[in-house]
């Protein structure tokens, strides 16, 4: 995984994610919500989308569903949220999940674990 698109409406978390992932060598595009992320999806062609669940205009679950409809399995999804994933519909479930609060080390660990699964 080299290209990561992040949909996070909390500016502090977005900054932490961007710095952490960029310093780890990933090409990162930041979006403030799911609509902005979906608009950037085709042009950026990310290997991974990291999304919060509760965001304005489009939830993370709706974004995950739209990514699967548009890109199939080409783009992995990681839900970074405190939402209980058992409440989500099957087509809204991410490939992996990190529960907030998320430290930079946990973020990188989650990304690397998902990367290993996709390349296994």
C-alpha cells in the first residue's frame, strides 16, 4: 500500500494521521468528510481509505459502501472510529477497524497489518 486517502472531520486527528502516515512513507490525501473523499477517489486511486464513521454529509459506512460499489476490492478500507461495527450493515463494514482513541503507533500497526493481509 502506497496511497492512502483519509476521511476525518476532526482537524487534530487528521493532522496526526497525515503526519504519521507521511513520515512512514505513504502518499496521503486528506479529506474532511465522506463526500470529499468520494469525490477524490477515482483521481487519487488509493490503495487504502481510512475513515471515521460519524462525519457530516456522509457517514463512514456510506463511504465504505460507495467505495465497494465503485472500486470493488481494489481499495482496502479501515474504519477508525468508536462506533460498534456490529451495528453496521454488511456492505458498510470495513476490511479492518481501529477503535478510537488511536495513537500513531496503533494507526501504523493497523495499516501494516491490513497491508500484510492484502499481500498474503
